[in-house]
């Protein structure tokens, strides 16, 4: 059973002129929307990196190194 082919694409699955004409009014708006979303994501990423880079982590207590490592049971028989 074959998948029915859309009339907006030719036999090589390229866009037909009708599809290009139908999408043309939205092209500029979609580019601006995509650029705005991309810019927002980059802004959040940059803000997060700068906020974390300023933290010195002085309030985090690091446990002392154990004096003797735990002994693993001998697995060789």
C-alpha cells in the first residue's frame, strides 16, 4: 500500500510552484519569529553561563579525603 502523494510536491518530492506561492506570505514573518526564538535561547544561555561563572561556591563543604580507601573483596578464586 503506497502513501498517497500530495499535490504540492512533484514526483521528485520538490516543492511545486503552488506550494512556493502559498508559503511566500509567511516567509518573512517565520524568519523573524525564528530569529527571535533563537536570540532568546542564546540570551538565556549567556545569562546562565555568566551567572554561574560568578559563583565561587564558598558555601559548599567539601568532605575530607578518606585516610584509607575502602577494601574491596577479593574476587579471584
